[in-house]
C-alpha cells in the first residue's frame, strides 16, 4: 500500500519484481536476488541509493532466505510489473533508469 503513494520507490520495485525470475529463484535464491540487486545498482543514478542496494546485496549472504522465497513465490509477479501507464510516469522521474 505504501508503494501506491511513494513514487520514488514504487516504480523501482515494480521493475524489480518484473525482472525477477521465479525459476532461478527456486534453484538458487541468493544468486537470483544478488542478480536483481546488480540490476538495480546499474540502473540507479543516485550514489546514496546505489550504496543501499550494495548493502542489501552483502546482507543476502547472511540472511536465511527460506521465508523470503516462500513469500515471493506467492506473489503474482505479472500483476506487479510495470505496465505502459506506469512506465510513462516512471520515465519522467529522475535518478533511475527504467529502460527494459
């Protein structure tokens, strides 16, 4: 619900969930989540936010991911992806590259 009103992170997370591969997540959750963090770091234009993604990527090595994977697998990732309207508004925001 917070994402619905917080445009700074809303579109970014929609893109992230759209890039997530459930098959790879099931096979190797840490690798898939690190790949996702790498994507977000590359797209981030603000260094402070990129540092936060790097910290999250490092933390993935220490966190137990069983419950995270269960939670993500229950999500309808197709419904969460950026659609054309979202992409139109997202591309007007600065600080992140939304090109797919």
